C-alpha cells in the first residue's frame, strides 16, 4: 500500500506540501585489522562484512581512549560506534567495565537485547534501572561487564551508593551517552551535573573513562558534549550509511467550518494504515492526545471489522509491567500501530516500520527529523506525515515549508550553571563525597558562588578545606532530574495504582473533575490530595475530555541587558491552574468551564520585556495582545526549543513601568539560556513574527496566524492589523 495517495485522498481539499528525499548510497570500509577475531565472527553472524566509514572512524578514535561525539543520521548504525570499541576492550582486558546511559527505559531494553546477541558469552550484559528486581541488583553490581541504565538511575540508585560500586568504578573504561540531543533544557542541565559527579568518583578511584556520545540530530555536538561532560570530544559527522528514499508530507489543519480535528484526522489515518497492515507509529505531543487518538483509531478499526488490538499506546506514567508488555508486542511485530509521546522518538529499532504520523509539529526541527527517520529504516522507502494543528506556528510551517525542509536543525541549549540545578547537584555530590575546591571547578564557574550561598543557608558545612553535606538523609531521591519539582502524585483506582505523574502535571491533569485516559480506558478524577500526593480516580466513560486553564503573573527583579525598547531581565513567575475546560471528543469544541482553587507555583527565571510605550490607551489593547501571540508563536522556531520551554504574559500597564509591555520567559526555574539566545537575535525574531501575521490571507486573525489554543484570555481583544504595524515599525530599517 502506497500511503501518500491515501493522504492525498483524505486531505486533498487542504494545503498539502510534499517533499521527496532520494535514496543515498553508503560509504564502506573493511573491518579494522585489530578487531578481535571473536568480534569479527559475531559481526559475520549478522551479515556484517564491512563497516560504514563513520563506524570505522569512531572505533579508531575511541580505541585510542579519546572522547568522541558521533553525529550521523537515524538508522546509521551508531550502536556499533560504541559497541565495537567497548567489546574490543572487554576481550583484551577482561576486567574492563562500561556504563551505557540511555534517556528512556524502552531504548535501554532494546539495546540490551542487541548487545547480548553481539557480545561473546564471556561478556555479561545487564540492565539496571528502576524496574530491576532488588534480588538481582547485588549480582549485577558484582558480575556485569556492560551495564545499561538511564541518568535517573545513575543519579538516585548508583552514585549515592557508590561504595557498593567501587570495583565497577575502578574498572570503568567507557561511558556511553546515547541520543545526546535528548539532554537539553533542565533535564540536560541535571545530566551535566550527574556526569560530573560520576567522573569525580571515578577519578577518586584512579579511573578516567573515555566518553562516547551519539546523536542523529544536533547542530552543536561539540558544545553540547562539553556542556554535558566537561570534556572536549573528537566529532565524527561524515555519515557513511546508505539511506532509503523518503516521502514527507505536511498537511494543513482542518478549516474552522470543517467537522474534524487533528486528533480525529490522525486516528482515521492510523486506522486506514493499520487495516491495510502498514506498520505505523504515531507521535503525539501530550499524554491526553495519545489516549484520544488510540481510542478513536480503535473505534474506527471496529467499524471496519478489523482487530482493534493490533494498535496500542505508549507514554510516561504506565506501570513497568505495562511497558514491558507493550514493548514485547512492538518488538515482536504483533502490533501494527503504536501511538506514543516522544517516549518512542529515540532510537528504539522496532523494525519494518513503514510510516510515521506526527499529530502536530513535535516542537523542534530536531524532533521532527528524529521522528521522520523512524520510517523506512534499513534502506527501505518510508513515509512521514505531519498533520498540523489549528494554531499559528504549525500552519505557518505549512504555508512556508522551507522553514521545515531547508533549515538546519537547532542548537541544543543546556545550562549546567542554572543555580537551581547546580544547588541540587552540589548537594548530591557533597553527600557522596566532600567537595574540594578542585571539585567545585569541575562543576563550572557558577559553582563557588552557589556553594557559598549553600554554606550560608546551612546546606553545606566547611571542614578542613572541604564542603560536607551535614544531614543523614540522601538528597538524590528528592531531586527530580527531569524537572525542578521532585514530588510525584500517585494515581489510584479501586483496582490498584495506574501510575504516577509529577506534582505540577497533576495540578493540570489530575485535578478534581479531570478526565484521565489510560490505554484506551477513561477515568474521572474525584479528588486530588497534594499533601498526601494521591489522586483518586473512578472508571467512567464521559463523552468529553478536559484541558487546564493556567494563568501567569510576571514580576521583574533585575535588568541584565538593555536595548531600545527591549530588556533582558531576571524575573519571578507565578503560575496557577485556575480552572479547566470541558471539550468535545470530536472537534474539541469547548462545552463548559469550571473554576479550581489550587495553590500557585512560583519560581525565578530569565525573561525578555518588550516595551510598547507607543500603545497607551484602550484602543491599543488588541494590538498588545496580538503582539504577544505573534512573538510567542515563532519564538520556539528561533530559539530552537519546545513550545513548553517558554512562557509569556502581556500587560496594558506593566507594574514596574506603568506602560504596556509583553514578556517572554524561560518556563524553567533559573532559566536554560533560551531567552539570552532570543535577545541576541531579536531582530530575526521580530521579523519572523511579522511574517507569521503578514503571510496569512485572513483580515482579522484566525488560528493560522494570531489565535492561540493556549491563550489565557480566550483569544479576546486581538488586533492583527495593529500588531503588523507595530512589528513592521521594529524592523532595523524603520527605526
């Protein structure tokens, strides 16, 4: 079945942009002469008689104990770039050990199976994560040569108990950081601290492991590698792998008068593909949309008298048993389709995947190409389809497809000097072993000032020139490295626990009255106890779903940089979930609205303020609001980040200036460097906002240019023409 004509048939009445990418021939080399005979035999079993050129180069660099960053396309065999030098070391030095870090458990499970098949019997492979039975952990510590884990387990389950891992650390020769591009934002900042803690403990045991990092989509690999590890790599980026032909389509969102929605379109297309045995993976941006698409697609398969069990969903919050069950069905080929969040975006090889559907723009070009590359692996032709949502950024990309197809991927922004992250990581490091002045230097230039503030607060105590953690309880379990708030809320039903979610997420998705979807089943939240960290749910089948209503207040604190009409600031942000909307399953129209009284969240961050002093007066309120929408719509494209990484607010009278202003800010406490980047390229940013509005043919504003589904004011008071006039006046030539 050719999927592209199906897309044309279903959505040909909309704007559809198609781009064909031809197949690419590979560049091969002979196997390295020094490769151990057992490794040559193992490769031969898999039909590997030659290597891609980048695999050979990575093997040679890593075998010389030089740190290396490999940046080649999806499905280019990057796993051999680290497995070959590591297995070579283990065969020539039987005591050698290696630690593999993967950002997800699914990826670790997938790689463990491949590594066990490749490794000689004398080399023991083990997975060590939160799902590993406690009875097996001691034997793994003693016997495993190759340990596969994730940054979370390294942070909370290995480093705080490094005494049990002494022999492993003494013999540690290699550290693998796979899918390096996944470590950005606050998660990347924490991983930078975790890796420095690991290197510090290795150095104490006279070990200096070589680090091998891999990524398919990154513009600044050396910079990111250094931010994460504190070391400078050799970059291997000449891709020698062959690639199959690929067709990529961008489909415009349904018109306002069209009885459809992106979720419904995605589900119908998945059902069409699954019914014809086209192996398909669907990516959704949120957990709730993952469940909505699965539910709709299963209903459509039933209507076509096809098996609805051939498709399933995969996302965070599932129990370990559920994850293993779904992964097993996926790897074995029993599933024809899988609906997932970005938990499956990374390099899990599901084999034989024909098509990828993206339910909306995934948030960055890096993620877009990562998801696109999941189809047609192994040289086969593949199809990728992005179904745009009715919101400005996504429809802007369909109108100007060159912004997707012809632009380089973004730089990954990581700020390991974020004071909130640094404080947490220094606390953990001091608990593991007292911090010397040299140790502080390893954590970057901000570390001494942060450590001094921690001393004043009593979190660290100085003795004999070193800093000690003065408490007995280990701090690592209280630090959530994927965010700032380490608290989680358990989701409980009469039948047991469904899963967990972060406290901030629970306020938005597990509040009283919220509809919670789980693997096609629907629940209604009857209570949320934030103190006990428990949400009580009951099975239900409402014909609607819910979305939170979040309000934001910004308070400026200190000016960092200034230019005419725009400032980079230190700010305090307060967010509160003040209610929720009830939306129809089909079409997503708002049916009702309810208020909530939940405690707010307050944090310090970095933001940008645009002063709109010329727009004083009630007649300009719509212009100010529309400027905010335009700037926030294109900001992720300019900063190279996910939309959720930035927040915004607009004021007709800003409290500090008593004049109109628009704020855009890092939504991570302490900031991750995004606003600093936006400030540096503010002219490009303003021009992109102008293009967003000017290239849309509507007169008063529509979902393709100025209306936003996340607007806290319900898209009231929006003046598109006024915003265009103001933005044009900000161009360098108009000043």
